């Protein structure tokens, strides 16, 4: 790893901030330094592209213009406002943190980075972003952009997936960050990492900081940052069930922990569980799976159903470590059945409008709706 002398640090700060002053992105959360605005934008930007976040952010601010509004919001309304962004635990943590600010901090934002990390869902990066942008504190905000930019500038060979590596980057950046304009410095690094210093196909020939980019000068830019390849997500086969009656479509309430916790979905039965129920290693024919599902629902929930395959392709959805492959089955419930054993209820058209659904469920709905097109 290269270490810069003080003169080079000052030259880098000036070059970076001059470029930022003339080229910074016009983003709605950058129009002031309100910690609430910084916080909401940073949480939304986790796992989500900037162009996708902008309309969500603007609608969210219209719905919940202050921390107190968010703290007091109905959870269903909050989930609806978040619908489509995914990773719904982020929204729940937003409300938990808002309530902490209102109740534990008398509606006054903590400024200290350690205090900020006591708020639900706020880790070192988000705390650094809020402290530097909203409160002008010279602390780094180390995200993927910062890892990429500084590993290339200084040829830092530490593997970035290791927890201790963050500390190394924080120490390095703390020596380089502008003491006068830390928020602009951190945002300039974000913009640099998403433009000239991208993960693939960087444009360092035209980068404003190419003279400082040692990996570019040495022709090894794509070797940085150093990271192990992520393991491929494990594939899991599911049957997604579209069960209709005169009351609507049967929906299942997911458990309060695990993937899609507390959300409503079509009933989902893992193929592995259905095979175990039927005592088979594999279904020899498609009809065997339909028979097994009929028996499964009769025994588990006391529901008499005759399933058939819907003539649509499987729906695929990738979580961080899992890839779900969902085959759609349908059935009609023509007689009155007791749902007391089933973890759900029938949804009317109005229910579908009012409830927030995870992205995987929206994919299933879209695939079913494609049959009517």
C-alpha cells in the first residue's frame, strides 16, 4: 500500500473537490444537509440504483416529511410506500430508528458516529455519511465506492470482504479526507466510484484523479479491489399456488422470521418438503407432483383441492444466498372449507391494492396476469 505525503494529500483534495463542485450530480437529497434526508436516501440506496431511488425518495418525503411522521406512521402505509425497493427489513428499521430519535433523543439527531450506530439499521457507512454530510464531521463513509476508489489510488491489497479490512480503509481515508469539507469529499468519492472508477470498464483515461491512481498508472486497475468471489446462490425449487374461490385468492402469511418475514404471498411449498411428505426421492411424472400437493393440502390444512399446472414459465428470484425457482400451480376451491388450520386468508381485489408485497410476489402476480393478456 502506498502512503501519500501531506503535499500530495492536499493536491488530491483540491483536485477532487474542484471536480465535484463543477460536476456533482443533482440529487434531491443533496439540496440541503438535513440528517433525515441524508439518512433516508442512504438507506434507500443500499442494494438499489440511484435512478430507481429518486422517485421513491420524493414520494417517501411527501408521505413522511419528518422523523416524527415516520415514527408515528402506520406500518401498512410505510410498507406500501417502500413496496418495490425490496429488503423490507430496511423500512422496519427506519421506523425503529425514527422512534429512537423521537423517544430516546427528544427528537434531536445524535451527531457522534458512535451514537448514530446505536440507531436501528445504521452501520458504520451510514453513520459516517450522516456525520460528515449533515454535521460536517471529518469521518470516512466506507462503502463499495470507497473500497474501489482508494484500493486503486493506493494499491491496497487487503481483501475487502474481511471485517478487519474496513478498519484499514477507515484509517487510510481519515488521513486523506478534507477537514473543511468532509461531506462533499465523501460524496465526491461516491460520484467518482460510480462514474470514472466503476467496477467494470472504468474510464480512467479521462478521470479527474488519474494522476493519483497508482493502479491505473501501473496497468493493474482491474485487480482492485481485492475480493473473493461470492459463492453462487443455492437453487431451491418451490411450487407457488394460485388458489381461487368466490372470496378471492388464497394468500399465506409468512412466518415472523426468515426470508419474506411477515409478508403475504401465494402459498409456497418447497419441492423438497413435498417429496419428503410423499416419501419419494423425485417425482417420476408431473402428475405425481399434483397428486402429492392434493394429498398435502388435505392432510395439513383439511382443504380439498385438485391442482393443475399453469401454462407459464417458472418464476425466478434471487436472494443473497438463495435462488428460488417457482412453478405455478392453480386450483379452485368450490366448497366451503375451514381455514382455521391454514396460515392465511382470501384476498379480494381491494386487498391486493391496499397491501404491500415483496418483489418475488409481484413477479408471481405479473406471471399470472400474463395469462390474461
